[in-house]
């Protein structure tokens, strides 16, 4: 009888794991669709900003926006969300809806206080913060960046609030609103950039700060009806009970780990501020283009996977946890590897067709493409890291990612110091790519030890098929770029990649294609 009970439990666990894997692509598709809308609008936003504002203005904007954006990731969608979702998922699985809602109200109260304090401190200490990121600027450019940083800093309050709402929605498997709301930031920035172009006089870049604040507020407002429908719209409570302290204990090492990553960013921005006009902007345009393919599916898959991995870990179903993680990793590589290949093979034609107009000239196209060659080539390693880290969080291990992040920082600094002199802003991009590879390899080794397996055979077969299809697509895209320019190159790359994946019988193509067809199939 005991053996029968164990067998039934294992069967039930396998069924739950299969169910989570079956739903993973669908959930990621919802998040990906919203993120696609946001990224497309973000690309439009960047095209408008690049065309409207000269390099000096965009250099200041990228530094000013980086500072609260980095803190948003620390206090909002990075550490807080990664700490809240596993605990909230555990509450839902073991204690039910009422306990989960009460817990969220208490976390919300502590979060609002923390965000308010950080916002005030950021406004007061905008000058020393800017000096960390842009100490190499000339006095006039530095003063302009300080003023812009002070104006945009309250953005963190709105975005941190929206990120916590996203955590509640994701834990309850309500991905749509949380996925589509960030697009509102890009809409606001496009509108205010155009208003600055047509209406403003003087230093028009300040209008971008107003656009960021309006966009952050709109995201909070857009989430409210969905949170209210699932019972998470109640008043926040300020209480440091054991559950909230559990989240705070998780946040501390997570914040440290993510903070190490943003030390990379501080150092990168500081180095770039010493490399002359345009370095900040060229590096940033390349980074934004890399964010586009990652955001469409890779980050969406990571977001959708965390609740599933957390649920399986909370139930002690380690074998299903490993299968679900490997399944998600294969799907992520199916998108990330060809994205890297495309930006390496046809990066410059892509930059030209998207950005070369107005204040963005041929020199900016070439310099952005040089940075994109290295940053784009590292998309697949960054994607791998984004899939590995949630598995550690689901297992309650926040220490290993912190240790690896510290080693990653050392690799970045060493590479950047060696390369920024001879290679300029491109050297900083090389350092980013190299340190990301180090981080991926160390995290994979740690996860294999932590889970017992990473199902390497399954991953090797999946990745080999994806790599072969990407090589074929790169050759086709490179050839098409010489004949038909950027648009033709992108079309040829996509067509050949999909055809090659079909010929190689990639199960990822069938799975993603099936999920997409179900989304667009009309109801009967």
C-alpha cells in the first residue's frame, strides 16, 4: 500500500509538472505579446529621441534615466519581485487566497515607505549620484545631467509601485495587464519628445523627464482594475510580521547581487563619460537594440517560469522542477541564439534602417554597430542567465547568484580597464559580453550542483539544432544585406531561420507556433 501511495504521488507530481510546462509557452506568450508591444513602442521611442535630440542631449538623458532605472530594478521588478513571487506563490499553494492577500497588503505598505524615502534621497543627492555615473563630463554637461536626474528621479516611486503590482498579478497567473502596462511609458516618452520638438525652446531634453513621470503614473493606474478584481486592491498595511521579514531576508542578498550588476553599470557609464561626446549614446542605442529581442520572449519566459518553478519547488518535486527549467531554457535559446547571430551578421544594416535620420548620422550608425557587434553577440549568454537565476530563487537559494555576480563584476572591471583605452566605447561592450559569459558558466555549474541535474543531453540537442539554423540564417542575411539593405536582410534572416528550424524538426518551433496559432485562432 505504501508503494502504491508513493507511485500515485509521483504520478500526480509528474502530471503537475507536465501541466506547468504545457502552460509555460502560453503564459510566456501573453507576457511576450505585451512586452513586444512595449519593445516596439520602445524602439519607436528611441528612433524619435535619436532623431530629435543631438548627441550631447542624449548623452545626458541616458545617464539621468539610468540612475532611477537602476534603482527601480533594485527596489522594484528585480529584488522585490524575485523575493515576493516565491513567497506569495507558497502562500497561495499552502494557505489560500485570503492569507496571500493579507500578506501582499503588508508587503505593499513596507514597499511604499521604502520607495518614498529613496525618492526623496535621490532628489536631494542627485549631484553626487550623477558624479558616480558621469564624473568625466565637462562642467556644463555635468550640470545639465544633474538637473535632468533630479527631474526624472520620482519615476522610481511609480515604477517600484507598478513592479510590486506586477508580482501579485504574476503570482496569480494574471500576466496580461502586467505585461502590457509598461508600454505606456514608451507612449508617454514619444509624445513628450514630439512635444519638445514642436513646442519647446531652449534645453528641450527636460521634456523627456516629464514624459517618464507621466508614463510611470499611467502604469500604476492601468494595473489597478486587475489588482482590484483579484482582491489585491485593498489599503496597504505597515507591519513587519514574520512573512514580511522573510521577504526582507530574501531581498537583502538579492539586492546585493543585483547591486553588483549595477556597479558594472555605474563603472560602464563612468568609463563612457571619459570617452568623449557620443560614447554614452552609441553604447546605449546598441544596448536598447539588444533589449528588444530579449524582451519579446526571453524575459517574458523568465517572468512566466518563476511562479511555475516556485510552485514545483514548494511541493518538493525536484525532478519536475529540473524538467521544467530545462524546457524553458531550450525555448529561450531558440529565440536568443538567432537574435545574437542576426545582430552580429547584419547589425550595421539594421542600425541604419532603424535610426539613420535627423541628428543620427552615418557616423553614429557605424559607431553604434561596432558596440552592437559585441553586445548583440552576448544576447544568448544574458538570456541563459535570466533563465538560470529564477531557478535559484525558486529553490530559496539567493546566495549563489550573489557570489557569482561578485565574480562577474571582477571580470567586467578587468576587461573594461584593459580595453577602454585602445577600443573606446566598444571596449566597454566587449567587457559586458565577456563578463556575461563568465556569469553564465558559473551559474550553470552552481545550478547543476544545486538541482542535481540540468538535463544537459536535452539542452545539447536543442541548442545544436538552434545553432545550425542560426548559422544558415546568418549567411542568408549577410548576403541579402549586400543586395537589399537592412529590411531585406532582416526578412531573409527570419525566413531562412524558420525554414531551417522546420527542416531540423525543432520541437521549439512547433511549440511556439502552436501557442501563437491558438492565440490568434477565432473562437467557434
